[in-house]
C-alpha cells in the first residue's frame, strides 16, 4: 500500500529553525517533493529530492534518505509569512502521492 | 509561467445535480490531474490523464468521471452530486519531467447542499 506520514501541526517562533519530517512507504519511488500552501491558495513548489542527501535553497533545505523512507524540510530564520501548510509528496510513475500536510504556525 | 485556470472559485450545488468542474492549462503539458483536498486527509488523486482522450483512475474515482477532448482542457464531472463530495478540488498539470513537478490551479471550493 501507499503510506506517507507527516505531523499534523507544528508551532515555532519567528527567527528560529524548524524541521518537518516525512516518512513514506510506497510501492514505487521516483523522487520526493515538498510544496508550500498558504490558506486558500494553490500549493507552490519548494523542493525536489531524488538522490540521498541535502538540497539547500536559501532559507529552505530538504533531505532525503531512500533506505530509511525518510525526508525532512528544514526552514531557517523563520518569518511570519512562513505560516502555511507544508506538503510532502512522493513522485511515482508520473503521479504525486501526498501526505496529509503539516500546518506550521510561526509565532512572534 | 505556466497558468492553470479553474473556471470557478466557489460553487454551491444541490444533491443529485450533475456538476462540471473545468480546468485549462496554457503550457502544452501532456499530463493533467484532479485532486480533492480535505482537512486531515491531504490531497487525494481522483483521476489523471497523460494524453488527449486518455484517462486513468486515481485513488478515489467513485462518483466522478473526467473528459479530456483537448490537450489543454481537463474536466471533472460529478454525475450526481452528494454531500460527501463537498470539498476543495484542485487541478494540476505537468510536463512529466522533474523537478518541475506540478503546477496547480487555485482550486474550486464546492459545497453540495
């Protein structure tokens, strides 16, 4: 079966660092995506990992371990505008299979 | 920028009505997808299409059908709307070449009363 797990909610403080974890068990794997979705808006692309290791892009980094079925999204120097849902998705045969999303609240 | 346009932002329909949700993309993408998004359940794939006149069932196709007569347009059809189909519906398109992934439309919030 297909199973992608993320925490439902997280809270962090402005200026801090937060790590959002994602574990997956899927029948196929062609990469892992992270999307950001603000309330009432469409998801927007953040990162893509297909090989093990860390991909850094500004304040955001994403890590993948294929042997462990594990990824995380790291957000540094948190800003209020980072309050959003963060969606982990496995890319499989041209389709994206999503976890339930993590609602991140950034407090002053 | 790829644009994915969904025809309605908000819709209210009655139980038993036939409902059409339209999605149009302007970047000549082969692949198009329909998801629904519900709190606590995330995005779930309803149907997808890799080419004109081609369709494949996703994880939750029951109660839905689709139509893709032209490459740029992918329509989701609720044959007889029910209250459990009240949801946010998101359309997406992709070229199928990572890491570009998908581009999503802004969504249609459908309420069935």
